[in-house]
C-alpha cells in the first residue's frame, strides 16, 4: 500500500460549547436529584455530565482521512480513482447542497456546526452514489490531498 503524497486527516470534533452543554445537563440531573440528598445530587452531576459528554464525544468522533489510494470518510471507504471533480463549498454553497440541491442517493458526512464542506463527484459507474458531501474545516486542503493522491496512484 502506497502512502498518499499529501497525507490528510481531520477529526470532526464537537464544538466547545457542546462540552459546556454537557456540564449543564449534569447540573440539571443534579437539580432533579436534589430532594433525595447530597449523594444522589453528586451522582446526578457526575453521571449526567459523563453521559452527555460521551454522546458529544461519539458524535464528534467522525474522521476524514486519505490513506494510500482511498478516501475514508466516516463509514465510507472509496478509492480516489473513483472520485471526480472536487468542489470547495463556502457556507452558502454548503447550505444549498445540504438542503434544496441535495440528492437522496448522495453520501453525506454532515456536521451542522461546520459551515464549510467539500463536494466530490463519484465517477464509478457501478456506484449509485452521485457525490460525497463532506463537512470539513479545511476544504481546500482536502481537495488538494485528493488530487495529490489521485496523481500519486495513477
């Protein structure tokens, strides 16, 4: 397996505000358990914060990587040779492609808290997926890495 010329890896982590919300969920659980005493209050604070932090962490654990000749985005793995044009989407373009321009057959790795994205055509005639929509904080760098991997593996 040949490594790509421009390695790329990005983790779509949850925003910092979600961690504050996780703590506030714990506070809410603590307040619910307040009438039962101090120990249940502490248990609610710790348990509620931990449970909501696990959910936030799991949602933010998706990765976009280029490994060898493949693009791995979440659960999807596709060879870069089967990818066509990559279109960098700003906030307005990304909103359009995830709403009224969206195709129900497309693969979407969508995170609403990331305003920019990359739309990559799938050129494989055997694959019914018309394109990949990937939320990314660095769409230009991802597009360049896909192009470099395609050239390196051609």
